[in-house]
């Protein structure tokens, strides 16, 4: 399961985290919802507005962990190419990606689609990767 909390700015999250009472309240409510699940909270600083993808009828999330940090620039360039080349893809509501703040080697891509069928038609074309 995935649960998204969208902050206007990363600094807003940092302020809440720095305030022990506020952060504990956030954790208390979040863990109550996911009491029977293993919970990992990460902060994603997306390259673009995530709302079109998050508000789509179907939202897909992909997580990539780099095996070697020296490939970071190549990976970011490849993801940027994918985003640009698929900006007008039929059935695509939105697409954004970013690095996980707490994990230098981890990236998340969020993609919004019209339907599961449209998503299954594929976004990542092998010629680009």
C-alpha cells in the first residue's frame, strides 16, 4: 500500500519533523491507519507538479535504486528523456519523478493514467532506456 502526504514545500515537512509534538502526532495518525503494515516514510522532491498524476483515475509508482551512484547523472538524463518523450502520450494525466531525500541512491516515478489498460500499453520504451 502507498500513502501520500503532499507538502507545499520540503521545508514545510522539515518544520513539522523538527517539532517533536507535531511530528509525533503525524506519526500517530499515520501508524493508526496502517497498524498492520510495515511502514516506511520517505520524502520525494518531485521535478514537476505531482498533482496531475496523483489525481488521475490510476496512479502508478515505480521505485528505482541505483546499484552505483556514479550512474546518477546518466539515470537522471534517461528519466528526463522519458518524461519529455511521453509528455503527450494518450491517456497520460501526469508524470513526475525525483530523488528520495533520505536515500541518495533511490528515485521514485509517479505516473497518472486514464485506466489500467492504458497503463499496460507501456510507458517505458526499450529504445529510450
